C-alpha cells in the first residue's frame, strides 16, 4: 500500500511538472497579447471611436472644435478613420495612421488644458460604455496622454 502511495505521488508530481511549462506558456501568451487584441481589435476600436465622437459632439465644452467636421459626412468619416487608425496603430494593431502629426493637426486651435481634459473625460465615458477594463483603459490613456504637449496651446 505504501509503495502504491509513493508511486501515485511521484506520478502526480511528474504529471504536474509536465503541465507547468504549458500553463506558464499560456500565461506568457496572455501577458504578451497586445492592447489592440485586449481591446477587441478593429471592430471594437471603431465602436468606441463612434461613441466617443457622439459624446464629443454633444459636449458643449469642446464640440466647437469639431463643428465643421461634423457638418461634412466625408470629413467626419475621415476623422473617425484617422482616429481609429491612430488608436489601432498605437495599441499594436495592424493599422497605419496616415493623418497629420498632432502639432500640425491642432495648430491654431487654441486648445487649453481644460479642453484636453474634457476630451479625455469623453474618451473614458466611451470606454466605460463598452465596459473596457481599467487596466486596458489606463494603458490606452497612458499611450495617448503623452500627445498632450503636441495638442494643447498650439
């Protein structure tokens, strides 16, 4: 009986030892998954961008910056595509952002810290609507936040 118990114990230990590299591999793959993938890919990013643009359009604090864009369906579609491509690219996705650099795009607009903060609040509201987890939300904001000096006061 004791021999059987020892053999079973060894068998369990060997089996668990064989599985632990596989478990570590799966955990490593999850950790290496891009933010783009964790956000849900292009379809999810496009949905967030659509919601974000709707929220910004209704936000009296900052919608003046987007009034001309919203009036022109072609310009609005291009704006949304550029924004989605920028987020996709910045988060490790396959998209290529082809729009202007941030300083050029915002030159002469007179965007203040308060305007920028309102925009961030609107983005967070759009992310919240789609139940984006805090880790991914914070990672995205950490990627986009450093663009602030290229946008504010230009």
